[in-house]
C-alpha cells in the first residue's frame, strides 16, 4: 500500500493511490508512506524522487553503514520499532526513513501504533504545521518516544506489583508460595525481555538523530529550529534509556530475590524432613533393639516390658522435638 500525504498549511491530506502511472496532484507531496509495498509502488516512488528504495532484506541489516547512510542527496535511516505491545508480545521490526530535501519516505512491513497516532493528529485541521518531510519525521519520532514512554510507565507499574507479590505475599503454605513464585519468575522474565527491546529501540532512535544532526545544514534559521527539535528528541530518548536501565536493574534484583525465596522455601521443606527423621530415629532404634528376638534377652520376659518399650519410644521422640523447639529450629 502507498499513502501519499500533501500539505495544506495546517494539516496533511492523505491519498491512497490506485493507479501508479499518474503523478498529477502529488507535486507538493511531503510524505510517501510505503506499507508492505509492491515492486510497482517502489518504482513509482523511485521515479518521483530519484532514489532507490531499500529492500526488506537490506532493512534487516544491523551494521551502522547499512542502517545510516547518505546516497543521491538523500539520507537513509533505519529505525528499530516495536509492535504488538498491547498484546504483551512485542516484536521488533525495522522502519526506514528516506529524507530528501523536502520529502520523507517511510518503508515499513508492519503497523506500529505511533504511525496511526501521528497520522490522526497530522490530518486533523488546526494541528501543528508540517511544511516539510523533516517536520513529519520529527513528529513520527516524537510519537515513537511517547509510545515507549507509555510502555516504560506500564512496565514500571507491573514491576511494582510483582515486587509486592515477592516481598509481601498474600498466599499461605509452602506449596502455594512455591507455585506463586514460579509464576512470578515468568512475569519477571517477560518484563526483562520487554525492557531489552525498548532499550534497543531507544538506542536506534539516538543513533538516527545523531546521524541526521551531523548531516544537516545549520545555516538557515529553519534548520536551526529543526536541529533544536532533534536535540529535544535526543534528550528524551537518553532519559528514557537511563530509566529503562534502572528498571532492568530492578528486574535483575527481583529475579535474584525470587530465586532466593524459592531456595528458602526448599530449605524449609528439607529442614522439616530432616527434623522429622531425627525425631523418629530414637524410637526406631528402641523398636529395632527389641525386635531382634535373641534367645537371651531378659526384657522379653518382663510383664511390663511392652509398655516400658512404648514409653521409651515416645519419650525418645518427645525429647528431640522439645530440644529443637527450644533452640528455635522449628
């Protein structure tokens, strides 16, 4: 799909092209949005702007030289974005920005939510003026950063809830606690994966803005204003990256704490079995002695031998129990 946006002063007008041979009406286009493009749509954009649209395989390259470069008076910048965030199953996907003098081209093979948010704001009458493709790119990057900030805020609240479950559990019983802690480990792992992807996306935004600033011409006042916008984006992305690093440390702490609590629960269970074994060892010894059935055992002929043996076994079980209880081992 190819969406072409033209500016009308206060907002953008969107056109979804059917026929790709006629360029009429697109002379003042500032944004070409390629979504799962066909080869014909790519050729149309290439013929309009005189650039080569990168392929999907080229967008997946992770080398800086393949993601950030200048060619034919255009800047090619590939950003790592996240999709499916509302389903808590994030998927990272590349989005390429091709910026010419006044026009922006975006190539993507997914539907990140910030695109829809920015489009709704940009096509609304009375919004922020977007005279060039560079202004559109600033707006898109702001939408991506806002979305990542929301993800970090939500993840932080979920980590706080996990922390309460770890250190102030409401369940009782060793088995129920163990099962609950196992579920918490899975939740903590999911949050760690989310934060890793968020940090990767923020790093790609920082690299993109740095590359664009070094390639930009700071002479004109308009260019200086744009550079200021990019500096603000850099500061926001850097601050969010620091916050994501802090939350990653918290994830590590919660994981270590949860594993430690599981070890304590297991040690408690092992201690109970060990104490039980020690308590029943003396009665077992008494019973085994009088169960040997040797011929010369005087106690076997006693009238009160059996009651005395039972009392001896009970006393030998109670004494270790009271001893452990007094020492605080139970």
